[in-house]
C-alpha cells in the first residue's frame, strides 16, 4: 500500500515537473483537474444546486445552534395558561396544544428529523452497496440469489413492511431508523450492481486480478471508488425520501409518545386541531418540505455533475 | 404470449412464499401477546385453562415452522384463517376492503396521468418555455412534500375554509352515483396523486426530449411529415416505453401510500385495516393483508409487462421466440 502511494506521489511529481519543463502553450491552457475537482466545479456551476446546498446548510446550522435562535426550551417550557396561541407576539410561531413554543420545537425537532434521514440513508447504503458489489462482482448463483431477494424487497409496498417492522420492534426513533433502512436498501443494491457489471471487465480490474490482489481489496479499493458517483446521488435522494417516510410513520403514531420534538410527531400532535388551529399542522409540514426540497436540489445537481455527458 | 404470462405467474409464487415467510417471522418475534391485548381492551379476565384452549385453537402453542407451513397450505386452498379481533374470515374481510383501496389508487393514478401527460409533453415540445418551468416546479415541489401533509392541506383549504368538498366521505358509484363518488374520492386521490404526478411529469419530459433528438424523428421531419404525425405517430409511442415501467412500479408506492392517506380521510380501505390490525396484533389479518396486497401488486407488474410488449414490437418478438 505504502509503495503504491509512493509511486503515485512520484508520478504526480514527475507530471508536475514535465509541465514546468516543457512550458508549452498546450499545458498552460489545459490545467490538470482530477475527477473530483471536475465534479465540484460542475456542481458549483449549477445555480439551483448551490441554492439547495446553501438552504440545507442554513437549516442544519439553525437546528444545531438552536439555542441561538430561540430562548425557549422545546420540552420543559410549558405554559399551561397559554396553549394554542396563534403565531405572532411573544411566541414567533405560536404555542402547541400544551403551551410549548412551536418555533423552538421546530428548531430542536429538526435535529432529530434531519439526523434520522441521514442515518437511514447511510445504513441503507451500507447494506445495499455491499449486496450490490458482491452480486455484481461474483455473478452466477450468488448474483441470482441476491438479486431475487432484492426484487422481492422491491416488489413489496415498503411502507407496510416498515409499519410491520415497527410493530415488531416497538416504537422509538431508533426503530424508525432501522425499519426505514431495512426497507430502503434495494435501490442501492440494484444501482451498485449495474455499475459493477459495467466496470468489472475493464482493464484496470483485469490488471488488479493479474497482480493477485485479494477479492475484497479489488472490490473496495478499485471497484467501489468507481461506483461512488451513483451511490452519492442515490444517498442524497434517499435522505429526502427517508425524512418524508419517517414523518409518515410518526404521523401514524409510530413514534414514541415522548416530549422530545420531531417534525413528524409535531404533525401527529396537531392532528386533533386541524380545523381549529391549522398552523400546528401547516408549520412542521412546510419545514419538512423545504428541507427535502433543498436536499433534492443538491441531489439533482450532483446527478448532473457526475454525468460525464454533461461535462465538457 | 401465453407461455410468457404463465411463466411470469409461476415466478410470482416464490416471491409470495418469501414475503409471507418474512412477515410470518416478523410477527413471530413481535413482543406483545394477542390474547393479552384483546383481554385488556375488553377488560376481561380468563382462567389459565381457557387461555390454553384459545392458544391451542389459534395454533399459538405449536412450533414456528409448523405454524408457517399450515398457514401456507391453508392459504393455497384460499383459507387465510379468521381474524382474532372480529372472528371473521380474513380473506372475505380483506377482499371486502380491497375495492376501496384499488379505486383510490386507480383514480389517483388517472389523476396523476391527467396532470403529468399534458404538462410533460408541453414542457418537452415547448422546451425552455413557461410550461417547461411550470413542469420543473411541479416536479421538484411535488416530490418534496409529504403526501399525507398535502392531503391535510387540501382538507384545510377545500373542506374547512371553502367548504366545497367533504373531508371524510365514502361513496360508491353503484349506490350513490358517479357525482357523489367523485366528490368523495377527489381529495384523497389528489393527495395520493401529487408525488406521482411530479415524478411522471419529469419522466415524460426527459423521455420525450430524448426521443425528439433521435435520428428517426429528424428523418420523419425531413420527409416532410406534418408535425402532428411526427409527434404522435413517431415520437410519442417511443417516449412512452420507459414511462410505462415507472407508472407500473409506482403502484406499489401507491398501495403503500394509501395506508397513510386512508388514515387521514377515513377511507375504508385495506390500508386502514392494516394499521388497525398491526396495532391489535391480529396475526391472521396482517398475514392475509400483506399476502393479498403483494399478489395485487405482482399482478399489476405482470399486466404492465404485457402492455409493454403490446407497445414495443421488439419485446413481443423476443418473448414469442422464447
């Protein structure tokens, strides 16, 4: 490994030196950019993608630094005498059915909701990518079995399976993450497998095999990095989808009935007051929609940035 | 063609077996005893002997695999057992609810296509116009909103504020007439349709744009064919092939999405039954629902593949050769 690194470093040095030595016209006008530099450059060129990224960073910052933006505590500040106050006045977005500040709950709740989405996507990716890599690389019976299993998972209305898993495990935020991760990996498996099939017969993989590298090493050091683009796009879109599904599960009452704020649970809290106090339902939904919109915009931007056809 | 259909039907069997095994094992590890749950809701007490008798009758005292196989053998004869809660035949009860769910998904699919087809086509034909921007906005905002929340917003606007439509109503065409049926189903179906309309619009737009850039479209144009024929005779059919796959795959999502939507609009479908049964640990009911929903979904997929073959002669040719 270290030899490889050294070689690579030496080659890079060599390349730099030739550029300096030659000093030709062509070398200066064509700066050497790596694959990832290209991706970043393409992404930053995409206005909507950048807007999405900024929106998402602002949302994450506001949730993480919630105490900076509100003086109320989302759990312990309960004003029994001040329930269901409409937005405006001392409480920016009003108070909920037991007198807690909605703005504070929205900020603190964002931590749980966004983190849930990210964790679901990461776990789903870990399961799906491994299955896809193994199925695509080894082929044959392994492939047939794994893909049959993946197809079966895909053929099932996943929300019903998620609810059934929730029922089996009991309701808690952790179990929402588990049940959604267990139901959202098939997309990753399919995508990764098709990528692996496309690159498995390329020369550098042949070379690695000739060099007698172990299978796991080829898989994780040589195949996986070349599937990264597809995986990252799918990861981004899964985060958005998971936030939506988690809200759905929480709305069905699958989230634990604790005081800890979460956007889906806030919607569930507002359920009985839909007619009289619609803002209790409107506000968390808007927060979810804006967050998912920002994430999807990032995903679209990444899709374009990774697509070689879009690059010049 | 028939050989192909039979082959697909046979392929569905291992899928159903595996799904039922998955659900069966899930229920097996689920904590919470169904007998206790019924007793606590009915506020009853029973002797250990009675409990043992009930357990024996429901088969809860038998080992896991034995229970699973007896379930499968009974299911093959069309017997899905009786509900713990109501004591009714599971197959009959689920099938009584199935039409409501299917109506909801089909109507919402039609609604989604009614929005996405014209909008997607317009966006592609008038590339970079106001229609194109409108399609993009719908496509991005539509997938970012939680479907059930959009349904709640529809209720607030059309039922509470404007008072135009009922927020909870169920009607059938046969009993109440078409107009009443439409009034009852329009809100739940729209709320369910939103996400699909969004993804379809996007899909139709990009598929149509791709096809319009193909050589055969250019050739048709250079032949001097009228634009109408170029678009509907040559481009449209080819653009629809990838769209049909997406639409078929969306039925699974719709069946799942119907669970939450039915809850919001008190729609008497399978989804509501599923949520109720899961919370009550009504094992036979949950197994029956998942098995029947999956069967419906697999049937739809087979239908989609057949319609695929009808549209694309290349696929038909291959399947005939096989």
